[in-house]
C-alpha cells in the first residue's frame, strides 16, 4: 500500500492511520536537510500564504511554524490574540472568517479551548493545522517527538516509552500516546494519581499501561518523556507543593538508572527546571530536548507542504 | 360550544382506561364525558375525527426554560408556548432562572399573565427556592404560591448548602410545595463541560463526574427522610442517582424524578465532534448510565418525562465548546423520541402517557389535569404513533435552534393539541380531521397495523 497523506486538515493524531503518520515522518526527514544548507530555502510554497493564529502564548511552536513556512518560501503572517476577555472581543468564528476572506492557503491555530481547530475546520474552507488545542491534541509535537526517536533509535515499533508527569492536562501526552501506540511502541504513563486518571487506559485499544508508581513507568524504558507541569491549566491544587512534586515526581538521575542503559530523555518545553526535570538531566548527554526543537521545523515544513499546496493539493484544484 | 373528539383510542392511566371506540365530549373547556360507540353526536358539536389516533390527557412538561423576562432574544413565553403545543404539550412549567429570577410574586404574576396572553399552552411558573437562586436566603414561597407557582426550584444549580436545603424542605412542606432539585455537587463538577470518562479524556474537555450527581441525590434523599418533604429530582442521568431514588421510593420517601429525552437517546460519544448542541447539564452520559436510565423507565423508578427545553441563541452556541452555554431545546422532539422507546418495545404507550401527563399532574398537584375524567380541564394530546417524519429545526416554533436532533427521523408524533377545549395546534398534514360540518359516525376503532 502506497503511503500518502490526503487529508485537508491536521487536527489530531487520533484519526490518522499508521501509514499516514509514517508518510508525514518520511516527508519531514526529507526536509531536515534544507535546514542544514547555507541558504535555507526551497521554493515549494512560493506565493502561498500561511497564517499563524495564536490565541495562547507560545514562543517555540509559533517560531517553529514561522521558520518552517519561510524556509518553504511561503508568506507567513503571525497573529497573536488574547483570549482573556472572550466575551468582549470578536468571536473565534468571526476572526477566522475575516482571515479567510484574505484567502490564506493554510491557517495554523493554537487555542486554549479543546476543539477550537475542529470548530474552524467545520466553519471555514482553509486547511487547518492544529498547533495545540487545550488539553486535546498537539499533533506536530507528537510528530517531531517521533522523528527524534526514529533518528536516535532507528525505529518506534517495540520500544518502551515512558510518559511521566501531568498527563491529565497534557495535549502532548494524548497525541504521543496515539502516535506511539499506532506505530507499535509500548507506552507507560506515570505521575501523581490526581494527574493520571485510570480511564486513560481506555484511550487506545492496546499498548498503554497506567502505572500507579512513578518509578515503575520508567522501568526499562528506552525513551523517557517528561511533561511540563501546566500551572495555567490547574485552577485547583492537584498536588501539595512544587517542592513535594520535585522530590517525588521530578526526574532525577537516580530514576534514569532504572531505565534502559541507552535511554533517551525528551521534554516538549518549556521546562520548569528543578520541578519536573533536574538540570543534570536536561543538560545531560541523554537529553534530546534541543534535537526535538530542530526536528520541529522539519515536521512543520512537511505538514505545511502537504496541506498548504504541496504536490497533491495542486492536482485537487 | 361543544367539541367531540370522535373515534380515537383513549389512553388515560389515571382512570385505568385503555380502549378504542370511545369519543371524548368537551363542553365549556371541561371534559363532559366519554360517549360509547353508537351514541348520537350531540347537536351543535364541532367534531374532530380521531380515527387512528391516540387520545391522551394533555402532556405536561415539568421542566421548561422560557427565558422571559430578561432573555427574550432566546425565547419568549409566547414562542415557547407555541413550540410546546406543536410538540404535544398542553402545559409547561416555567423554571425560575429568568432575569430577574422568579423569586417573588410580581415575577410569578408576570409569567402567568404572559402565558394567558399567548393563549396557547397553560404556563405554570416554578418559583425559586432561595432569593435570586443564590442559595443564601429562602425566597418568598408562600407569596409566590398565592400568586400561582406550582413548585419551587433553584434549577441550573443545586442548593449547595445542606442546611439551607433542609430549611427549604421544611418550609416548603407548609405550602405543600414540591422542591425540584438540579442535583450536582458543584465542588465536584466545577469547570466541567461534559461527562467525565473516556470521551472527556479523548476530547481534552473538563469532565463532570457522575459522582457529582450521585452525591447530591443521596443527600436530598437523606434530607427528605429527615424533613418528610416532597422532593422531585430533575433530569436524573446517572446509575447511582437512580439507585438512590429507587431505594428512597422503597423506603416510602416522597421522592420522584424525571428524565429528559436526550439522556436516554444519546451518549457522551455524541460530543466527539465538539458540537455545542451536545453540551448540556447534566451532560450526556456514557452507555452504562443510559442503560440505567432505560431500565428505570421500564421499572417505574422514573416518574416523568421532561424536556429541560433550554433555548440559546445561535451566536452563543457558535462559540468554542468550553465557552458555549449549557442546554438544548426539546419541546418539539420529546414525543417523537419517546415513541422510539415504544417502537423498540421497551415501554408501552400507556407508560408514556403516565410519564408525560398523569404523573407530572400528580407530582405538582395540578388539580383536574393529567386525566380525561369528567369535569377535568379539557387538555388533550392527540398522537399518531405511525407518523414518519423528520425533525427540521428551521421549522421550529422556538426562537432558538440549539438542538442535536436536526434531521433526525422520527416515528410517531403529537398531531393535535387541545388546551381548555380549544384546538391550539394541528399538524399541517392533519387538517382533514378538523373539517367543519363533517358528518362522523361514532364507530368502532382499530389501530393500524
């Protein structure tokens, strides 16, 4: 079966087939080389317009999408909108319709409300890329994580991946759980009971283990993904203090001793150093945190290329 | 003026009546009696030919949000009443969460007057339990009762303080008022926008656990035992809540409950596309709970079907899922969805009539309603169990369009609605049953196969 990606939008990983994911990763791999050139630009999206519509603060993801678009020669426009006073301002729908009236070839959206990209996809015509919606999904993050794992482990199938920390509020965890289990990895999740609900086991049909004890999730792991404590999504106390969290759930060198000897460590950023991750680990030899960022550009180039008018879209029109 | 509803199949659980070939005679807005087969049609009588139709005591919706006063852009009492009669409801009980809240006799009288002016369904206001439904001080239940309320409720929220709820129960007893409680422990459900479970995790939406409803229903049952008050649990939706109600009834407490059509028709999976017309409180539950609701409809634990008709403007529902308001419309879809259960063989039509008319009248103490016995108010709902139709929200009589049931195929409908002896709604395809000067023989009746 020829692997392709023929979707109009990238809203999440959950609905994707394994073949589509592999195709996205392969495409990203081919774009990685562009960023290593002296002149980091290809004409793939010349004359196309990409709008980055960010309703939630972001440095890494927004910059990454902007660089990706520019390296493909697209015109990238960044719009940051505050959602602090939803009722006072223009609705999401009106904002999107106004932008659409300017004929963009793609809208990249980040929003604090889960489902906002679906909402846009239903109501507008432009291809929509989800750059993170509430606690729902962050598909390009999962893709760049997978690309990083593949780069260092040469496979995903059969690997043991531990995802630890605030699972409940994490869109990164959800997208990664879908992607990694679809590609045949075994995923264990761990963290405080308040942030790791048992019902997560029902998220996918197989390949996911919920561990009651944090250390058990890391046992024998080939990959350890640490999630950020999302203070902005917690309006109630899910654990007693940052101090206690750091002691019991912050990743320390002693935890890594239980992982596989060549285990790699990843974090989607931005890090709370000394809380969920110690600096020794973040800056240590096993940390691939900056590789993730590099791969983020390649993944976003691939996604933009496939959705905003790369090869197949041209035939479509 | 006399009106004869001829040759229908009469179902009136209050009289244990379930029979064809009778004709219902109405005089001066009251039921004059049932004519036997072969009896002559009295002179000067307008006849509605109900051949092939079910004749039931008028349906009473115990739970309607009419939005007037204060939010007339969503619904007015007149538009709500118009949607009600189009859905077969002859009476609607207006929840007090208007602006201002119906917590005093002036608002109560206003609602009654607007209802009368609309000349469609009977509008019975429900008063607030506490002032502004804030849960702090008791509202003027006695004064509102004198003005015409039929029950009290702080619907939209529960009464958070158990001691306040206890006082309210003790106080309401003195006026023979039933307390209707929207059971939801707010500390457990805070911030939630859908049922907590597999789907809320998948969608990344904050969940409201079933436990939030369970805890509050159990509390109300305990307090009802303490106070001997009459408590009606609004829109039950969880297995745990139904178990608590079942036990309370077994123990002889004055506990009753209602269910909405959406809670037996849809599960939380319906939220999967983030359609804000699947957002309501209590939320659509998982299969396990929906099955419990169906069981409880069958075994009699559930007393009533209520719509929880909650109109919201299109603009409000066009927001992101977590920003949109809770609630859907329901007056025009409830009867069709109830017929689903009849055709599936889950409950019989008599049970539907009991839950839509007999029991609501009894629970709220609506004198001379909920039955077709002689001298009762002539509120009658005519049903065609065989009508196949598709609900088209663009033709809704409500001002609002927030329903998950647009384009849903239905089997069975209310086709004519009579309030106080006046035909206030006739389905456009049934004008033939209301021809003036028609000659009708009172004949035997047979249900179409």
